């Protein structure tokens, strides 16, 4: 169902892909938008055990698209160093494909938003985090993407550097 990477030498293994997802701070979620136009939106996220979690408002283009079709892709770029004299970039990125669902239950929604908050503000006290979540709870929606396929790729120059190290 999913295509094999054409340049397999540049393909990252599963662990490298997961490491990128764990280190990353933002990515772009792509869904099937209005009139079947792709809709891609940058989001904060966290990754855990084959699932990617996002927060959003309880209404809008993204949710309408997910309700229409839960299939989506999510891309995280870890490195993008432009090398102008070579007309190239030294890149490292991951793309995941899967299905997105809206977390409906308060318990799972709360657990997900707490982990998201902990990722972006690890030094905040749990008391501060909990107060902030309570303040934002009413309009908050949490999404869970179950990864069906994951692929990562890096520039051939980075592959060669690693092979020669």
C-alpha cells in the first residue's frame, strides 16, 4: 500500500525516525481539505509508541477535514542546512502516514494534553500546568494519529559522513 523509498541508501531506520519525532518540536499535518484540496497545517505535537498527538480548537478546517476522512500524513524536518555552492541541502526528515481520531473521553484527552504540556514546558510545576490546562480546557480538542507507515530520509552527504566516521 505504501511506496518503498526510491533512494533506499538514504532511508533512516525505525529508531532514527522515532528519535527525530521525539526531538522535534513542530511538524506539518496534511489532511484532505475542502473540495478535496490538500490542507497542510503546522502543529506542535508529541510522539509516543506509534502515535502522534496534537491539540487544536474544537472547530475549524482541520477538524472538518478529519471528520470527512481520517487519513493523514505528518512531516517533521529535523535538519535543513542549505549548501548554496552545491545547490542542495543537508536534510533529515520523517513522514508518517496514518489515521487521526478526536479524543472524546476526558481521561484520555487530559492524559494527552498533560504529556504535550510536559514536552514543551518540562520545568513547569504540575500545579502550574494543571491550572493552565483547566483555564484552556473548554475550547481544547486533542487529536491522536495512529501511525500506519513511517519513513525517514537524509541527504546523501550525511549518509557518507556517517559511513566515513
